[in-house]
């Protein structure tokens, strides 16, 4: 007896569900680069739904709400600037804390006090370096890169010398002095006398991502 076309179809395996038939609360589409994009601001797929989609699409799906480690640290840094600094269990305005640090900066800069740690500063692309005794509170409250450096060292329970690279090693000591004291007058003097040294200072400040509002 001849087999009908409908009987042949009935014996075939069922095709995989299309993404549109999944019980998902958020619709999506793929662009030309095959990157997943979303039609709304919510990303509420369950873990199993994401795994299923990834198996169909052949590439991982990143949540638009997922922040990188650097973004998380930057948000934390900005919150300190906006919300204030906790000192001895009491919250004080950020500007007040920086002013108090600058007032005592000359007394502790590059000194091995109780809370000082060793910092080794390299010049990018060379083996030249200088070492300093620094205080994490002075640097991490004013420079995002130092904030990130000390947070990562604390998270990884790193001991010993902390290292960082800067574009101009010769001018780093002045940047350190500036972060400790907030003294802008010397910067203006240097700008008038040595343009290249001044450029080195500015490049270091840019790399360290210093919060200039504090000055």
C-alpha cells in the first residue's frame, strides 16, 4: 500500500523549538554581526533559558545589566565621592576628608608610618623604577587607578610591594606630592619653567584618573 505524504511527515523527528516559541518574557532579534539585542530594558531570562538560547545560537549571551569588574569598582569610587567617606565610623563629606588629608600630607609623605605600604613605580616600556612609602587612603580617595589597584590587592590578599606603571617616571614624585598636599602653586611654577616636565605631570595625572574636582 502506498504511503501518503502526511504519514511520511508524521514519522520525521520534530524540529527544534524556534526561539519565538520559548516561554520567554523578553523578545529578541539578531543583527548582522549575530549579536543578541533586546527589545526592552529588562533582562529576566532564567539560567536554563539562557543556556538553551546559547545552545541554539552558538555563542554566549551577555546580560546588558552585567557590569565588568572595573565598572563595579568605578561605581564604588563614584559613590564615595558623592556619599562621603567613613572615618572612625562616621560619614564625612568627601571634600572635607580630602581637605583634612591635604592638611597633614606634608608630615607623612613618603614616610614609613604605621599604615604606609611600599609602592614601586615603573616607567612604561623601560625597566626604570622608583620606590615610595605611600598611604592608601591618600591615593585611593583621589585616583581611580589607585583605588582600583588597592581594592584588587585587598581582594587578592596581596602582601608586599604594590606595583604600577606610569608614562613619565621623573615627574611622578611631584604628582605624589600634589596628591598629598593639594598644592597647586608649585604646579604653576613648574608649568612656567619646564614645559616637558609639566607635560609628564599631566600625562601621569591622566593615566592615574585623578579626581580633579578635589583640587
